[in-house]
């Protein structure tokens, strides 16, 4: 539902749990105008917090993208950080995917420029939707009666697959993790990392989905940051194409199922 309770959402977001537990955290806001992508702004506890409170200072900043680079440079990133891109870099229609790629590449370049920070950082690139295209893989569905998984008799998930990329010294090399995950998997990874529990995850989700640790190859030597292509020429080309090429036609009846690319990526677990 898109209905917002008066005053904002009432449950406790994980950033607030970290604050209560004394775990250092921070939101880095890269938007100079508008903050639509920072979802902490729709929670009642953050809306009602005093301007000088930790929730407001750390969770609802104005633009502080420059602070991220400074904190990386001085090796003072908090234990948990959320990076909120500007809306044009969100890859949401009708913004360019190339803008998102450029934002991510520049952000990773900041980390890569400081090997000491890279050596202890896991960067999780998460998406909230799958671009609206059909997914041929049906999602897991909880059994009837699963606590916390039904609203008005209808299961709330899981949903169709969304992309997620983990960039770290222990996940380099283009490996694929074949274990099923959902968005609560990120919270469960943070549970493992910080020791701060998140009670609003159902037993069914904990049984069905992993906590992302299977994606890490801690038994292998950590990798150095790989070289990435320059995204600026690709972004310029995408802008020219979007401005000059005709709008693609809406697909008609002459469609066919896409074919799976040949080959198989290295994957975990075996």
C-alpha cells in the first residue's frame, strides 16, 4: 500500500536500533535538492527528533556527499553507512542507467584510492525493484498461516528478483551466489556484523533466505581493487542517444522469449 500513517511510519528502522546499541552509523546524502530516496524521512521517530539529535544529524542530513570522500580519506567511516544517490543516478525511469553506473564507479573509486579502507569495506549495491520486466522465476511463497507474512489474507512476499552486487576484497572476480536472498538479508548481514538484532524479520524469512555471508569467500586471500572502465564516455554517449534517437516502439505480438546467455559464472556455494 502507498497509504502513509499520519506522522510517518511507526516501526523502528535499523538505523535507530544501531543508535540505541551504540554502534556508529551515518547516512551520506548525495542529493543537493530533494531527499526522496532517503526513506528514513518517512519514519515518525526521525521526523519528530530534535534538530540536534543523533537521529536527525546522522539520518536526515542535507547534502553531505563531500563528507563521504573526506571520511574515507581520513579512515573514519562509521561501522555502517547508507549512501543515498541523487535521484538522476537512481536508474529509476526515465533516468539513465549510465548515470547510476557513473555514480557507483566514482563512489568506488573513492574507496579504491585508499587501500586501508578498501581492505575492510563491503559495499552492497541494492535495488528496490526489477525495472518492471517479467521474471520467469516464481518467488517463494510462505505457507498459509506463517506469522508476520500475510496482510488481509494475502502473502506480502517474496517478490520478483532484484539485482544486488557486493563489492569487497572477498567477493571480487564476478562470482555469483546461488543462495536465495531478500531485502531482509542485508539486515541479517548487519546483525552478524554488529550484533544488533532486528526483531521484525519473520521466522519464515530467516528459514527461507540467507544472510549474504555465503557470497563472501573468506577462505581465499583478499583481492585488490580491480580496475574499472571510465564511465564518463559511456554516460556522455547515453545522454546523446537519449536526446537524439527516436523513442523505441512498444512491443507488439511478434515477440519471443529471450535466450539464456551460454556459459556459467563461477559461483558460491558449490
